[in-house]
């Protein structure tokens, strides 16, 4: 039983999909199937069974998956240990959505430097929540911040905040809309590859706003500025325009369906050698998020 075949099995057992494993390793699905059959032949055990299009682990597969999880956890621990010994400074790698970190964690970075003077902190941004999750799962990053809920063995999550999505307009435009019911201002819509954008799209479809004339932006701040200039109505989470609502510059408009919430989580691996530093960093992230 070779380590490469065991790694292939481990990912097949994690994804419960040969095709996803093939995509992960950038191989063909027949190549993955061949490796699994070779491993089953070497062990004299059937590891997977199919029921329709679904893939399940056999009892032998479940047992091997437990061992492979331990094996690769120890392997990664050894690699991380060697890396940490060779580096002058340990590294803490954080990835998250740019808009979220800019709006909620602007004070975090300076405080993190003060709190962790012996750790080099690397910050990356990614729009796609799946990429953030896979980055933490595959140990490319130590901490991920995302607006989605993915789970797998070894990855823990903590809820940071919940924000309502709502339809809003400048207070002046909202007043005019009440006086002129036939008025249909354009929808100022944020469109990107981010999970945040997908939540806004779901809210739009739930409330029958998909046929409304739209102006599309790739910047939340540009939408906010256009909103304050009475250019149209917008779908945004309350945290983006919280100060404008409190100051009376923006009004929340009524919609037919119940408001949708965006839940933002922070994720990390429990088998990370820097777990203590990660947990201290999480405490700082949670504290700064609660202030925002």
C-alpha cells in the first residue's frame, strides 16, 4: 500500500466522489478509479460501494479512513514542524473576503501586530467561499473568514456575526417613492464571484426584484455613493450602510418576504501546530468584529 494511493483514497473518502478527487489532483477519473482498485487489491478489501449515483464507504473503508486521517495529520504535523524550525519567524496565514475584512477588521491588523510580535502574519483575500474553505482544509491557510457553512473532518467554525439583507433607498428617494407609487427607480446591484453576491441574488429573486432595471457594480462603496445620490434602490446587508441608517440618510424599504441573513464564520483546523496562537487570534477577530 503506497502513500500516494492512500492519499487518493483519503480524498475520495472525504469528498465521497471520484470526480471531485480527480479535479483536486488534476487527473482523469479513470486514473483515480485505477488507484482505488489497486489499493483494494493490495488490501483484499472493498473500500467503496455505490448506491445509484451516491458513493459510500464500506466498514473496511471507514476503518481505513480513520487511519488515513491520523497518518496525514501526523505527516502534515511533521512538515509544519520542520518548516517552523527552519523559519526565523512562524507564520500565521489568514484568508477572507476583502469587503468583510475592510468593513469589520480595520483595527484588527494593527492590534494583531502588537499581540503577536514574533509571528509573521500573512493576509490574503478571496471572493469565493469554497476557495477559502478548501484553503484552510488543505492547510494553505491557518484561518479563514467566509459567509458560508461548509464542514469536514478536522475543520472547526465559529459564528462571527449575522447581518440582515434589506432593500434600501436614500431617505429622500424613499419619501419620493411614497408620494409617487408608480415610480420605479433602478436597482443598484453588486455582482461578483463572492458568496456575498450570491446571497444578494437570492434575496432579489425571493422578492421578485429580478425583472427590475438594474445598474451593476463590482464595488460596495460605489453602490453606497450612488445610493446617497438618489440614483436608485439597492440590496445590501445592514452592516454596509449601518452608519447611514443611524444618521437618517438611508431608509429600509418594506419587501414581500422575510429578510435573509448573511452568517459570517471564521474557520480553522484543530490539528494545527499553531492552535494556541490561532485561538488567541480568533479572540481578537471576534472582539474587533463585535465592535464593528
